[in-house]
C-alpha cells in the first residue's frame, strides 16, 4: 500500500521514509515531539540536562552519585515565568508600548505553564497581524493528538483553544491581529469542530434563535429547523461557562482563521454558513468532505463559503454519488469551480457499475485542471474504464492511487500507454487482482524513470513474479519504497532471495514485504504476532549481513 496519503505534501527527492512518522506532517504526534525534544527539560525553576543514547532515547545526565544534573533557569526565562504566572500584572503593563519581540516569548512561556488567562490576554493584545500557533509552542512540549483541545487539569475544564478564542472575542482596541494560523494539528479530531463554533459563540445568546438561524443556514445548507434547534441546545450546554466570559457581538475584524478543514461533523458546515454573520472568515488549503446525515453542504456551493483560490487539496467521499444524478451533477459542477486544485481524492466514489460514463466524465473534468499533481481513486470501481479516465489528463502527475479499483488487463495496458506515466513519483496498484499480469507490471517499471514509491501489495502475485518485479526495481534510480506484500508470508528461503534482490536497490529505504500478523501461523493472535515480529527480526538481521541495515522491513 502507498506510504503517503494523497493529501500529504511530500518532497520525494529529500524525504527519508524511515523518519516519515517524525516529519513535520506529524508535528502534533507524541513520537515526533519526543524526537525533536531539546537536550534539556525544564522543571520549576530548574533545567535538567539530557542526552540521547545510542538508540536515540533521551536520558538524564547524572553526576558520580547517580543524581540528575540540573541548573537554574536563565534569568530572562525566570522573568518570563513570573510575568505569565501572575496574569494580574499584565493588566498594569502597557503591553502595546513593549518591544514586540517579547510577545512570542511570553506566549510560549504561557503555553508551557498552562496559564490560560495569560494566553487570552496576549491574544487580545497581540501586536502582529499574524498568530501562527504552531510557531509559539515550546520545543519541550510533548504533544498529543488533542494538544489544543484537551481540557487542562487546572484550567477549569478549559483548553488552550478556549484560551485563544477568549482572547479573540475579548480583543483590545490596539490589537493588530487579523489572521490566526491553526494548521499543523492534523491528529486533533476536535480542533476543526471547535474552531468552526467561533461564529455561534461570538453571537449574542439572544440572537441564537432557531427560526432566524434556520432561515440563514438554508441559503447554503440543506438542514431542518429541528436540527438547528438541537445544534443550539448543544452549544448552550457546552459553552454555558464560556458565555459568561465573552463580549458577545463585539464588532471587530475581520479575522481570518487558517486551518485544514474536515467537513465530517455537522458543526463544520454550520460554522462555514454562519461566518458571514460574524467577524471570522475561514480559509483552508486542504478540505475533507463526507456525506452527513442531517446537514448537507452541496459541493457546488463550497466556493460560496470558502475562497476557491486557496483550496488546493480536496477529498470527497460519497459511495452513492454515482447512483444519484443530482448529486453527481452537483459534484462535477462544484469541482469545476476549484481550478487551483493540485490534489483530488475521490475514495469509494466513482463506480462504473452505478454509472458507466463516470470515469470518462471525471477524466474530462480533470483535463481542465492546469495545476493537478495528485489523483487518488482508491476503492473506486474502474474496471475496463481507465483509458477513458486517463486519456484527457495532460498535466504531469506525480501521484496516482488506484488501490482496489478492480483493474483489468485492458486497464493495465491503458496505464502502460498513458503519456503521463513517465512523470509519476508514486503509484499504488495494491489490492487489484494482477496475478497473471506481472509482465505488464515490469513494463510499467521500465517506463517510470522517476518512481519513488511503488506498491503492488495483495495483488495475488506468485512468488516468481514478485522476484521478477523486485529485480526490475534495481533499474529504478529513485525508488525509496517498495510494497510487494502477499496474503500469506513467503517461505524463508524465498524471503531471503527477495531480500537479496532488495539489497541491490541502492536507493531503497523501506520494503513492505510481510503481511499483517493475523496471516502468520499460530493458534491465537499473540502467537501470530510473535511469529510476525520474529520474522521481521530475521529479515532485519539478514539485511544487516548483506550490508543494508538502512532498509526497514515491514
């Protein structure tokens, strides 16, 4: 399977896939933050000295008695600590007369000390036009998936995001803030939902009437009045305490909120529809859309609530769109308005069994996108239709995901003859039944001179075909990731032969060769997992003997 998602930004030339989980795309993961942790740890007024052992793990520097070595925090950091831990002092400081470069330092210390009142005050008086939240998070922070939205222990059930929104809603006259960048927190499932509640929280409680809001929302969304009332009931319950601290209806702005938009819960489209009635404007580069049961934002109206020129990555998943002519027409109309798209993902959405002309019509649409670089059609049924889809594409694609697309012999031949094949850096053909088509796969490799990630996992390929494919990969001068998993683990002697061939691919960093643990022999799952882990260790040891310990096996 592909090592990257279509919505990820990847520099195929410089990326190290063995460090992929620690890259900036995973900024808010615990492992990545642990990896970039500095060689010190602050505790109270002291700084403990750390080092990394041979395995890269952090450990304390200790004296001859085994005690961890520490030093007092530098004087300027102690001063920052005293300022942020006494929020009342800030009220007496003329912050707008202080040097502006103090603000990021104060904000970082306030976040580190979990001082929400200070965070709110600093946001309310921010002297810059931009607040990039990721840039003011201290390097010492060990982030989790919900870093911004989890309630703090001493924060009266409030989160860091609540502190930021209080500062926005209670901003001072001299505040220059016009843009808040909240990108980079891709693992926080609640972030998008809570940010898109900013407009309704800004409104006066007396204006939150279901009738008024329903008439407003109906201009953009398909939503019932009962759903609006349930939404308002939920908001009044969740923000009952926060409402007491907010200057509702306070006129300012507009303030642009930049984030990756996930329209997977109803709060998000509702917030987008209400932004015109608040000081907030939402801008995104990446958007994920799913079918919601009670709230429908037609794709054709997406350009009404989001600025199309900034939207470059979009994923739309709708398994029944081909069976509904109105929804299909709306999808094509909406996508045609997003002319700046560089990435389009339509998982489980285009099915020739429901609409035989769907691939051809999608192909004609894609031909109009001058900046398109990535296309993902995973889990779509494209059998015997790939030629009509690919033929109109003229731009140089670097990413093509055809995972589980029921590809046929004719489809693979169409792919082989497609003129855009030579520019691909990543091609995913996994979970297609290609057992007798291995000669065509090797022909594909011969034409893809820039291929970096290639996957034919779970394609029912015989071991002889797998060996042949791996040998042809030796001629791929840029190949970093190769996926050739089968449904069952290969015999050990075959495994060794494949590893020997992999060792002769000079640029290879990662090879997905073994199936999941459940496919290994054993009477129960723990025994199968043990066998899986043991096989990986054997493979790693053999690669070490071959002088290729740099290749990671999965």
